[in-house]
């Protein structure tokens, strides 16, 4: 079966809503983590740290999708 994960799409999905790119990649618990942590930091820090979580979520979604395409992620 061909792997159809698109790293760019995974990153964009996580930039829009943190965690959705991880769901797209099939990493459910990572998606839940980002869905909980990012809003918590947006609210808890008054917006100062939330954007960092958005970026990190997108980067990790991109990297996981890329590893899945390369076949180096189980």
C-alpha cells in the first residue's frame, strides 16, 4: 500500500488547529497533546507562548509525515 502522507498538508493543518496534522499522520495521542497544551499556553500566558506551540506542532507534524513517506516511522 502506498503511503500518501503529505508533509506540507500535515504542517498546514497543525498551523490552523494544533494537533490536526498529527491526527492526519495517524498519531492520535500526539494530536490530543497539542490540542490540550496549545490553548492552555495561549490562555495561560496571555498569548505570549501559544504561537510557539503552534509552530512546534506544525514542525513535528511535518517531520512525522516526512518520516512516514520515507518509511522510517512505524
